[in-house]
């Protein structure tokens, strides 16, 4: 996707444009300012590029090229590592041009501006959630765009990261013996991030935590859901052993005991 990220913009130059103006000289025609910005961008001089695009917007606010300059400004901030500015510029563009044909590109750039700052699961996950929101906009509103496929992949990674954060906190509470707090975190993973790689472990930890406070029926339910959805996972293997020791699952029936319980849960849900 890195090669596609400039697809709507980089191939465009004004046929009336003259050569780039010397650095620091920012008066000129629309073409001169726009091409000067492109030239500085290609040289990695992001501050100078941003200045050129901003001057184009200021001097020719009613030109169609001012909109292109806005879009290039978002990208230039992103390339410069100015992620707050890139996200803010993307938001401004979305607000000002709600029907623009290149909104998938802008939403994608906004998502990437947050995605680049995702930290490990022990830290605040605000950037991860913001990235997910932007990528979901691309996937849900523009499923046929050039950016939808990569946005979907990155949204999946964001969800897994968010689920990992919930698991990290849940394990902490469980280790401290604060089982209800741990159960809340694990249940969040099961309810909100059930398609992530964290879901099987979350169900297993629910079994452990419920057993620890004597909630045997809840432990059995979590075990049934785990067995039905992830029968081949190591977490179900461990869960079945745990439930058998607690006399909540019949020995020797690992592949079938959960089916009746799971069917009953589906009937209740209806």
C-alpha cells in the first residue's frame, strides 16, 4: 500500500506550470506553487513542501488545485512524522469536502497517522482505537476503493491489539485475585473481539476465574463455547482438563460434552 498511497495525487502536474521556484520564494502561479511543493516533497524537504501547499491554498483558495494541495498537505505531514497534524488535516478535509471522491484516501491516511503510533499492549490504546475507527470507515463506506483491502487487514490487527490490551489487564487482575474485575475484561474480549486471536484464551481465563470464585455454571458455559468454536485449540485442551478435574465435564468425552450445553445456550439466546 505504500506505493499506492499517493495514487490520486503524485502523478498530477499542471501543464501550465513553470519550473520549481527557488527554496524560500513562495509567490507564483498555481502551477508553480503546486509543482514546487511536489519537488520539495520528493526531496524529503517536508517543511518546505508543506509551506508551498499552504501558500497555494492561501493565495488561490477558490482554485480546484487548492483542494489537491490540502490533500498533499495531509500526506506531507504524515511523511514528516507529524502525525497529529496529519490527522487534524485529514479531519479538516473530511469536514470541508464530505462528498469528495478521494475520501477513502484521506480516511486511510488518517488511520495510518494513528497506526504509526500504536504502542505495546501495556500502554494506552487510544491511537489503536482511532486507527481502527478510520480504517473501518474505509472498509464500510468504500469497500471497492483501492485502500479497502489494506484497511481491512490493519483493522483486524488493531482489534487484535485492543483485545490484547484487555487480556493484559485481565491477567493482572486475575494474578491479584481480583476475579470479578478479571472476568469483566475477559468478557469484553469475548463480546467485542470474538474474531481475534485472543478469544480462545479469554474463554479459558473465564473458566479459571469463574472456578476460582465458585461460579461453576458460568465456567461450564465458557468451556462449552470454547469447545464449540475452538475444539482444536490448546486452550480447549487445557480447559477440558480443568473442567474434568472440577467434575464439571465427563472424562473421555472431550469432543462431544459441550455440544448439548452450547445448544442450550443458543436456545436461551433466542
